[in-house]
C-alpha cells in the first residue's frame, strides 16, 4: 500500500491513502494551510486550530471547517460570519476588520480563529491547494488563454494525449472530463477550490496530464493561483468580455490574458495574433511561437481545404521544430491555428508524431465547426460562434469550400450586450446568402425584440433573411429547403444542451435536432 506523507507544524505526520482520501477529510493545522499566505491574526490561534475542509459557501459551513469570506459582484459573504460560527465553523478568513463588517467581536465564540488577508480569493486558492495536497504538482499542466480557440485547442490536446496512451483530464467551457467522467461546469475556469478538487481526483485516478482553459476572469479572480503551468498557450486577443462584472476596458482584459506567462515554465504564442510581440517581450518565461503567416518555431504551410464524403476539413504541412503532413478533420484556417497550438505544445512535451497525426485526423469538438449532418445535397455544421468576430471567421472559412449557398441560422442571447446583435447582423449580411433568424437563449427578453435588433443592421446592409422564432422549426426549414451544394451553419449555441426562456431551461441540443430532422424528413 502506497502512502503519501505530509509533515505538519506539530511534527506529527498525517498519513492518507487513495482509499482513505475518499472516506475522510484531510485534517491539518490551519497555520500549515496558511503557510504561503500573508495574514494578520485578529482572534484565536491558527497553529492550534485543526481544520479538515475549506468552504466559501456559508451553507456548507460545519465543525472543523475554515470559511473564506469573499466580496462578490452581488453578495459580500462577510455578513454570514455569525451564521457560519453558529454551524461550528472553527476558523474564518476575512478581508476587513470585524467592526467594518458589522460584527461584535466580544459576542464571538472564544475558540474561533479569525485571520485577515489582503485578498481572500487569493487565500482561497492557496488554502484549496494545501487542503488537497498540492495535486497540480503531480500533473503536467497545460493552460490555454485567448479570446477564441481555447476550447477547440484544449480538446485537440486532450484527444492527442489520449491517442498517445496518456491519462489526461480536460477542463473548460464544455465541462470537466477525465477517466470516463463528464462533469458540467458553470464557468470556463472553475473556482479555485473546485479546480484543486478536480486535480486531486485526476491524480488519484492515475492521470499524468491536465489541459485547461484559463479565462481572463480566472486570472482576475485568482482562480488559477497556486498553480504552475508546465505550458501556457496564448491563442489570440480581440476586444470582448468588457463591461459590468467582467473587465473595465481592453487594457485590463489584455493584462489578465498576459498573466498566463507569469505562471508558466514554457510559453507558446500565436505569432499571427494582435499584440503577440508585446506578450512575448513581457513574458518572464521561455517562449516558442507558431504561425500560419510568419517565420516561427512552428510554421503551417500549404493549407488546402478538403470536402469529400463525410469529411469537411483541411490539409497542411508543419515545418520548424517538427515536420508533419497533417490532415485535420475540422474546417478552416482558424482551426489550423488551433491545431498548430496543440502541435507546438505536444511536440515540445515529447509526444510522438504518429499520435498527433492520428488524433487530428479524427478530432471532434462538440459544437465547434462540428459536421452534424452531411449528404450529397448539403452539409450542416454546428458552431458556438456568438459574436461578430467569431461569426465572420466561421463564414469566411466556410466560403472557402465554395458552397452553392451559405446559409446561417442564428439568434442572440437575451439580457446581454446588444452590440453583439448589431455586429452579427452586419456579418450575416456581408458573408451569408441567407440568414434564418431564430431564438437563442432569450432569457427575459422577447425573441421578437432580439430579432428586430439583428435586423436593424442586417436589412440596411442588404441581407436576405427568413424569420422563424422557434429554433426547431428554423432548423427543419433550413434542411428541408436546402438546395444541392448548400452549406448550413447553425450557430450560437454549439455544445449547449438547453434553451433558456423566462428563467426556465429546457433540453435543446442543435446536433440532436439536426439528426432528428434528417430522420423525420428522410434526408
């Protein structure tokens, strides 16, 4: 039986096994978990407080837990201090003095320990890493940041690693995947505690690699603190995620994207991306580059679109640090760029060429330029493109396959920035032969109002359109009215398996509806 030993401040080792870890919590002195954090003790004795769990949701507070107070966009959890104490919480991490939080210190349990830190989100990340035994140190961690391409690149890397016989986890927009498990997630990059929990379970399941999407919000909110990336990949950057509860402006957005290299042993940069030179010059780690257009460490050349039978993809050559002839089962130059990120990273990691080529020749990423249906008359693709930039890239890419007509079916999310609607309307008018306007996740807005916003830019630009608010009916219309040689892009929702209307989510998955339509109408 293998044991993992961590020596605590008391000098008494705590011994756990993989079996025991699943049955009991990881007990420690609070001071040990705080060893990487600067703090002031407001009350109690961290060295004498025995804790076994970290919580940041007051509903999960219990005896032998340390509760981390955080100030969120809508809720400041400092107000829950009396509640968590009543539940037996033994220690609390705060960002402000108790008096500022409206707490009467004299009324508190004398055995409670309270420590003050400068940033409780940073503290949560470090506490969580300690609570789970710093599992990322037992993994090769590959992180990807960028406005576009994170999800596709992550899945390419994950599928190549599995093709090479490596046990690997994948964390990102489509959830957490490892060892046959699939766990849905709310955020592209989960909260720091959840990340460390996933890492620990991956290690215990035998994983040696994890590839993860690292969003700008993850850096801003310290979700990826206490993690060293073996490889950090930057795909590209464009203005996005700027607004309330996201980033104040583009400069802030760019700064947090660049933070990936402060935590990376090796950096990989798309030399074709805007600001690539700035990112390279400011990176403190060794940087390698890839490009479709410029001399780089890894260069793609001879890019050729392929459309035959059930295959809609591209062929290209890789030169530089490795030489490969690649057949990629995804269309478009931007997917070549995503593949180049994966090839660069895994070539540097020592993964053999045949595993890279095998995986890329059959790679599938749910809802990312995914061929959902193809016959002699039409090709139907599903994609997550939900802003002007992504939509334009997709439609320009599909034009390279010379369809008779390029039809795009889309809507826009309700209660979100209206600029996306105007931008997507313009892009549709410019690049599509026909737009089918329908519902996305209308949330608490009326679908007709959203469609009218899209039409306000589509119609003046001369775009042809059909308006069918029901998304299922819209997909059926698109496929039953297709002309030989048409290419239909069903966009905006991608991998999402629901539609949200008036606060209610109902099951809806574009590729399922496409398959059902093909059967229903014998296409």
